[in-house]
């Protein structure tokens, strides 16, 4: 089955970026995974061909820009990384698109960079790695903060999705994990952190102010589909100051898309479909942190009706991003504007 994948990561040659991911692998596995992060047009493309993945939306690894707490550094790196991403897409635009990386440490700069990335570089939205560290390594700011009001207005005007990607909570702020390092990362903390961040966005009134905004979250919903009923049920009893127009379940079903990245479990997929509907789920692998082969073989073998399976494989991504059935972004609908495609030759950015 032809598929589109959209949580597929790349790295940068500068060790300040690519080495962020070393902690997620054993020392013997890291060299191969590091090479996979730096490769786009060779092994990655071969795997896509073999597994029926017709298009990939690239995104920077985590925590990426969000951990660069010095504002000027974050702004500079985001600009260069987005230029680099656009260069890679320009090499093979039929097979690749890309999300922008944004310097949320500086809300005005992040807003300008998103506009530049979409309008000038032709990127298809942004991937933000959770909270940002701002001005010092222990100060964290989440995306529901009032300082991002203009940013979210621009997201709504551009009509592009934001992928809310996991990152670990800071050790200094996570005593619940003390002495249990295995709780960090994708085994547990990623989902708890990202699911909580998504609930903060819902509770902030963001989707009441901008009902058309679309947020993507991975790993079949970061635990939310399996607990959203209870969250709403208990908030109805004790709202604790919550003042929003709809239930959290409403926002999950109307403002969020879920991907299969890193969660290749059929009962979990079926639960997510029952909660949000097949129109709100999209295929992804989470390469190279997860196996593109495992993701694809699992999904190709899942027993779903043909209509829903085709939607999840590629149809929903085509609709959300305006890709034509062939994956060509040229037929993007007029009500979802995209920027001009970049026309650069590839270059290294580790300078």
C-alpha cells in the first residue's frame, strides 16, 4: 500500500545538533543511527522504495532548537536548518517535504521564521519539540503561554499544521523519575510530557480562539485517546478553574491528528480509531528512531476496511497538506495556501 510518513527525522552535521540523539541508543547502535539521521537521499530513499512509502515529511530530531536556550543561537540555527531542509526537498520534491524548526525562545522571531519557511521556502508547517528552554537551561516555556498569542494567530492565517513532538522533561523538574532513568525517553516520559502539553493547549482556550488550528501528535496520541473520557468525566465534577467552550474530547477529535509513529500495535490503533475516527489518523514510522520496515510491514498487514486503511496510509495526509494523490504538492487547495517551492542545491550546514 502506498504510504506517506510524517514523523521522519534528520540531523545536522554540527555535533551540537546530531549528538542530541545519542542518548536514545546504546553506544554500539549509535553510529548506524547517526548515519541514518544524516542521510536523506540514499539509504532512506531506498527503504522508502522497498516499503511503498511514496513521500516523507522530514523534521529535525529532538529536542533540536527547543533546547538552545540562548535566543540568538536558536534563531540562527532555525534559519539555517530550514534553509537546509528546503535544499533537501528541492533535490527530490516528489518524494520529500519538510516541517520547519522554530526558535520559540523568541516568539516574534519564531512567527517570522514560520512565515518565511512556509511562504518563501515551501515548507508544509512546523514541528516543535515540546517546551522551549528560554534564556537559561532551567527555564521552560510551554506553547500555551500568552507570549505566543501572535504566533498562533499566524499559524491560523497560514493554515498549516503544527506537529507537537516529544522531548524529555528536565531532570531538575522531574523528581517523580529520580532513581528510575528508564522512565525517561520514549518508554514513558515522552508520552506523558507531550500528552500533558496537548491538554494544556486545550485548556488554554487556543482552539476556541482559533478553531481551525490543527495539531499533530505521534505515537497514536501520546496516551490521550485511552484516557480522554476520564479526563472530561472528572473535569465535569471538579473543573478547578477550567473555562473552555468544549470538552477535551471535542478538541481531540476536531483539532488534533494522530500518527502511528513508534506505536505499531493493532489494538491501540483500533482504540484510537474508535475515539477520533479514521479521518484523524496518519501513517508514520519515526525513522530512524524506529524501524521503517517494522512500521510498514505492521501497517500493511493490519486488517481494516480498505477505505479507512487508504485514508490512514496516505489519504488523510494528502488532504491535510494538499498533496495530490501522487504526492505532488502542486495541487494544494486554494484555501490552504503554501509557499513557493525552494530551488537550491544541497549544502552542508555544519559551519
